[in-house]
C-alpha cells in the first residue's frame, strides 16, 4: 500500500426514502493512490462519491477523512474537512459569469489572506499546470468541453487539497482528450502526491490510471470486487466482474 | 553590514555570518501561512551587505503551491540585489513538487509573452462600437427575415404553428390584465393629481377630462402597457428561447427541418401583436377612471360633467392612434425578445445577459418608435 488510509468508509448505507442505493459498504483509500469507483449505470458510484465529499447524507455508517468522522463533524471542523477535498464535476462546474482566472481565484480569495498579486500568481500556476496558460481571461463558454474540465480541475486544486475527486472525468470527451485528461491525472498524482478518487465506467481510463478499484453492483447494492483492475480482469472468479472488464453482454437465456 | 534586530520569529530562524544569511524555515509553507512568510521575507529584504542566502527547508513537513511563490519571492528579492541563493534540506518529494510547479510557472511566463491580456480602453470602446454595429445589423436582418416570411405566409396562414398561439396570448395578454389595469389606474390617478393642482389655479377644472383622456389614450396608455409587456413577455421569450438554445433544443428543431421563425417566433409575435392593443384599451379605461377619481375627490367635478367633457375632447383618432401604436409596440417587443433569445450562447449567464438586453432594448425601441409616431402624427395632423 502506498501509505496509511486517508479515507475510511465503514458500513455505509445510503438510501433515498425507502430506496436503498448502497448497503453496508466498507473500504479504505490510501494516501497518494489513484482509487477508482466503478460499476454499471445506476449502481450508486456517483452517490458514493457524493457521500464521501459530503453532498449526500448517509443513512448509516461512517466516513473517516484523515482521522475525522465526516458524518458527525459540524461547523468549522466540517469546513476543515471539506477543505481537504477538491472535486471536478462532470461538466466542470465552472461559474459561467466568471473568467477562468476568477473561477480559480475564488477559493483562494475566500479561504486565505493572500494579497491579489500572490493569488494571481497561484492562479497562473494552477492554470499552467493543467495546460491552460494564456486562458486566464476566457469565460467558460468560450472554451471547449475538455478545456472546461481542465479549468474545473485547476479550481479544484486551488487550495492544494489532499484528495481530488473526479466524477466521470471522461464523460462527453473524445478519446484523445479523455486520454490526455487521464495523463494529466497521473502526472498530478505523481508530482503532487495527491490522493485521487475517481468515479468512472470507462475501461480505458480505468486501466490507464487506477492503482486500485472497487466495483459496485446494483443488485448487491455494494462492492463485488476490490483490488488491481489488471489482476481482476485476468484472475477474478466473479462472472459479473469478468463480464464488465471484458465488455461481455449476457443475454437473458445465458443469464 | 547591519545586524538584524531580531534573530527569529515563529516561522523562521536566521543567523548572519560575515555576508552569509542562513535561514531555517520552521512552519508549514501553505496558502494559509503565506502572510507570515511574506512579512518575514519583507523584513529580510531590508538587510544589507549580504552576498549569499542559504535557505534550509529540512524542518518543513507540510507545503503546497505557495512553496513556489515563496521561492519565487526569495529569488526575485535576492536577484535584484545580486545575492546568491542556495536552497538546502529539501526532501526529494519537495524538490519534485517544486520542479513541477516551476515548470508550470515557466509555461505561464512563456504563454504570457505570447498572449497579451492587456487591453486598452480604446480597444474596449472599439469593441463596444463594433458589437453595437453587429447587433444592429443582426437585428435588422432578423427583423427583415421575419417581415418577409410573415408576408410570404399571408396567403397560407395555416403554415404558422398556431398551436402555441392561444397559450402565448393567454400568458402575454390575459395574465397581464390585472397589472396593466392597476398601473393604468395609478398613472391616471397621478396625472390627475398633478393636473388638478395646475388647472384649479385657472378655474379650468373641467379640462381635467381633456388632459386625462387625451394623454392616456394617445401616449401613456400604449406606452405604459408596452413597457409592462416588454418586462413580462419580452423577458420571458428571451429566457425561454435562450434556455432552449443552451439545451440544444433549437439545434434539434433545425435538424428536424423546422423553420425557427415559423415554429417559435411567429406565434409569439402574432400573439403579442394581438394582445397589446387589448391591454392598451384596458389601460386606457383604467387610466381615465383613475383621473375621474381624482377629479371627483379634489375638484368640483361631477360624474356627468366629466364624461360630457371627455366625450367632446376624445376623438376616435386619439384612441385609434394609441391602438395602432400598440400593435407596432407588440410586434417590436416580441421580435426583440425572440431575437435576444436566439442570440444566447454558452450557459446560464448568457441567458441572464440576453434577457436583460431584451427588456432594455425592447423599451428603447418602444420609446424610439413612439417618438417617430409623434412626429408622423403631427405631420399628418392625426
């Protein structure tokens, strides 16, 4: 393992009303690793990610982030935990009325006492590190989808979070842009040692970036596989896991 | 060489030997501790007679991107004064981290040289003028296309999508009746009060009916109604069509071979053209009643006296000139709303921007065209 656990999910159950999405889910994410949550549509992977970053309240269980139980902390303690996260949402989540520089500067202006020059210097570094030098004054509507995602990533990294979350980073991107984003994730993980938590079902991305994965299943409402995706693809004895990694569609007769 | 007054603070300790300053950084170097390091760097930059600065990072356990900024600060301050800098005690991961940030910083500097963000005020004025010119040209084009297609469809009105017409007419017309009546009544009341004060001085109380009748039916009724409709329906059309544009519904319609003018614009324009004259008549009646109430309350007017005088003062041309104007206003409001909606691109911010533009330019157009009407009616003695 790369290091000690930075995220510990224990016996987590999430439900919307009477509909149980995940039941009794437990796993660890270690410092500095790229951890992928995968599974078919509707298996609850985005819900799990949202619970980990505090957007969905679990019905039971605990999520311990760097030693603090995120499900029970309140007020300033919760703020401190939240600041350990940076999240790249599916569409980038940039504020449309702000330029890229203003988007990235926003967390720095809000949470630090840095003066404007220092903030702009950091903003420039963040944008440059995702390959968007020179786009400071562009509005999100003036750049492509892939660039919006990279700008969203620059904003997510503004406060140098310990954990970076990615919700379907490849969604809506062409294979080249998607592969470039994967490379960026790997490079940032290697250079910044940031823990990456990625939700995706793109197999190419999974094999390119993941150190470890957990696979969720809609029927089980929980984890059906955990480990290195390359090993799971070759050696798993679970038919559902093999089907997923080998893109096999079972007809109802076969099933 | 001057010796520093203090040898350390919470964030760094330092010692001076000859012309060498040795710094030991003690605390995390993060965006949250940046202020303290900035201050420390500031005070050190005042020191004189140095030739070498040795910064020791071995005690730093936590750092983030601010590390690059701090190193940059030290480099810049020392470089300016010809002081050599040596960084020691950096862990391998810290060096790797710093190298990646410096690479990014270099890319930033290269790009900054290529792409200049600076724009002069003159450029802004030029851009604004160009945008205004383009905007006017686009509107004239849109206006021309709409009129042309409306004329083409006159002999075949069945080709217009009438399904939306009752819905738009209800929303733009029927739903607006209460607010139009209320505003019309209050305008009549206000004009009545202002007029009554003046007229009373000359004993010309009875002419309040003339003043209210003519001003409301010719000008204020159509104008106030049009402004209300621009605020309600012009904005609604722009937001509705703009959101459709953002969510690619317009593209989908086009790809299905629909003519946007026929499918979206014409039903709205025709419905508003029909609704605004009716609303104007409601506003006229409400305004006159507002004026009447003032006359009854503040002047010695009787109900019969007021209406007799009103009958003499008001001619069909007064009422119809107002109604005619309101048809044109309705056309302009709906056209501008749809035009602005179709200009939307990007996201939510753009919808807001063009919705505002629909109302502002709609009201401007109404008043501009009203001025033209005033001139034409005077020339034609209407």
